[in-house]
């Protein structure tokens, strides 16, 4: 698939593609991304609408009673592990980064509960830093399907994508592909017949 054609088509569909998590501060984006693991953005946004009002910064998350936090985030699933990750992450932010979210992948991935995808989401979304390309479950499915990568692991797929997508497009490409995978090129019954990429997509693995 011609990457320039793909980018131009994506721009036509999603001219201002953004990650669909709601946030106002870098800490909120970090917490929301941790909550979004194996949960829909819609459910996370419903939870954080009140969560962020109750816990506005890293210190609030770091010092809240763990059981209270667990109850507040219960609807997002895996709430005990997520509460542990959020609390330990925010405690680390305070002890090592003055309560502020660092702006490099190398520093972010040292935080509890933060892997490369989460780091990219935060850096790409909050500061428009092209630290890499977001590879979530949607992009992990789309890249092989579109013939952009033959890999299956997110880190390997990201490496392939970074080699073919111009760096100044990284912070756009990730969110745009996420939206495309969420609403058009879905896991089950992708909308190939009405897809604006059908003429250039190899549809690898699509029955």
C-alpha cells in the first residue's frame, strides 16, 4: 500500500484525528491511558468525568486510600491492578519527577503501569512529540491486514511503521489508524465494500 496515498485518504476521513480519551492535564492523560487497557474509551471517559474532579493531580492519586480508588475506577475492569498501577505511577511521578509527567519514552517507561504504547499515547497526544507511532489493538490488527507489516508484536509493528511513515506524520497517523480501526476496518465484519481504501488495500487475512 502506498503510504502517501494512505495518509492523504486518512486526512480526508479524519482531518483532525485525535485519541478519544478526555483529559485536561498530562497526569490526567497518563491515568486515562492506564485505565483504557482492555476497556473502551467511552467507559473510561464516563469514569474520568468525575474521577478527575475528585483527584485533580498526581498527589491526589498518590495519597488516596487504595480501596477508595479501586471503587472509583471499578467500571473500567481489572480495577485492583489499575488502581495499584495508577497510585504507584503517581507516587513515582512525585518522588522522581516533581509530580510532572516526563517528556521522553525512556523516562515514562520507568513508571509503574507504563509501557511503550502508553508512553507514545501521552507524548503524541499531549505534546505532539513524535516519540513513535501508537500501536494499540486496532493498529496491531490493521497493519498486517493493510500489508504495512508482517509482524504480530506491537513493538515490531511499530518499528515497521516508523520506517515507512514520515516522522512528521507519526503523531497524526497513530490516532487516525485507531479511529479507522474502531469505526471502519473493524475486527469482525470490516466495512470493505464502503471503505475509502478498498482500491488500494490488499485485505490480507480478510475472508
